[in-house]
């Protein structure tokens, strides 16, 4: 299969049921949307709920299946069929951003919208098992997963983050100074500053509130599995500025915290990574593995 060949199973019907709802944000009253995937047959009991915030630049549908722009790059399976297979609800927020499409960046509105849905999905006809509420995400989705857990540890049972943005100010700097031409051409640093309302030097507090490093006490209470690689190029320095330092800070606060990290290229794979592989390392995830791990946890 070519790296950019469309997946053959993209034409298969999804056994999970999909509904899209629009609701008013409890923060600012904006109308926002969420896709809810549920089992094909109506259950007779409350179901676990999983939030799946999407990566930057991806739609919720792309993250659910096939990846960016409808292509897998050979490995993005998403959540296709997993709501039905595991008898869970999967909530995929479209994102609550103000200036840049698909660029919510763990803004307070996005985080509070998800917390609101935990309490309000019954209004849409769903019964949620409040002892089994999870979150999982890749990249920006991982950032929002961690911030949601850190801000609302009482409501979130467990989370999984794949290659997350942890320190937003550090990531802005890394993008703005990247020597990789393709990264500079995307000009994501400018998009971040536009959405947040300024650069880290201009509005540092806004970057702080969107960073998992600001919520160490809350994160120390939530079972967390964070996958990372120091070999990728989209969010570099995971070892020194993102996931691993976050893990160290959580463990310094509470050595018994149920927070675990895994460097998924420390032992496995080639020693040398070309640029194409480094893109793949960032976009790597296994949402089904995450679901199986998450469902082991209950409050």
C-alpha cells in the first residue's frame, strides 16, 4: 500500500451509529457541534463515555477514520467501528475556536464544553456511566485530553495521550524557529498566536492555561498513559520540554501517582529516521489499544 493510498476499508459501513448535535457552549453561548458514536443497538444500561478531541488541522471525522484529508498515510485507523465493538459512547468535538479553524488548542471554552457534555448528554438521549468517563487524543487532541483531566480530575476516570503538546509556549517557539522547511511553510506558529490572542511574550497567561504543565496537581490524581517520541519533528523535544518532563513533575509531586509514560521509539524501529518517518512518528497512535486500557479503569 502506498503511503498516501486510501484505505480499502474506507468504503465499509461503520457498525457504530453516528449522530451530530449542536449545543450552546456554557462558557460563551457559541453554537458548537459534537459527533456522538454509539453502539448499533440501543443498550439497556448506562455506557462508558470517551472524549476524542482531534489533532490541529484535522476534522473530527478525519480523526475518527483515515486521518488528515481522508488519507491514512498507511496507519491511521482512528475509532472506526469501536463504539459498537466495545459498547461505549465516543464523543468527537468539532472544536471551539474563535479565529482559526480546527485550532482550539485546549482553550477554556473547548475544555468546559467537554465537561458540560458529561453532565448533559442525557439531554440528547444518552445514558452515561459517570464512573467511566475517559479521554484520548493525538497531538492537540492529546493536549486537550491532558488539560481536561488536569482541570477536572473528579470527573475524568482515565486518559491516554499520544504525542501531545504539553507546553504550548515551548511548542510555539519550536515551530517558529524550526529548520524544517515544510513546518515553516505551514506557518502554524502564526495560527497559534492568532487563535490564542498573541505570542507567548505578549499573553503568557493564555499559553499557561492551555498547557498541561499548569495542572500537575489534578493530573497526579488521574490514571494516565502518555506515549511520546523524541525522534519526531512536529512536536520535538518531548524528552526535555513536553511529555517526559510532565511525567517527572507529576511523579515529583506524588511518586505513587497513576501516571505512566512510554517512549514508543526508544527500543523499537530503526536507529535512523528519515524525515518522512519522523512525520509518521508524530501521527502514530492506536486508539483501540487506548480504549482497551481505559476500560480497565473505573472510579
